[in-house]
């Protein structure tokens, strides 16, 4: 969560320079960036785990 807050702070400053009316310490910016990072991390871990759960363990070991 600390990484998400750090990235949110950095992206908040970037958004403040690009978008009129957004402050770097805007709570909505922190929430949106944290939610996006959490969704990406969840997708990056759940999708390969679901593919791996479908594989028969014996078939995977024999293929090696």
C-alpha cells in the first residue's frame, strides 16, 4: 500500500500539471490511483493463477 501511495503522490503531481483544478494532495487522486494499481496487481496475479490451476499437475511434471 505504501508503494501505491507513493505512486499516487507522484501521479498526483503530474496530474496537477496536466489537468486544471487537480491538486497534488487530492484524496480522490490517491483513491483512484490506488484502486487502479490494486486492480492491475490483482489481474496480474489472478489470471496466471487461474490458468495454472487448470493444468493437471502430473501432466505438467511429465512435460518437463
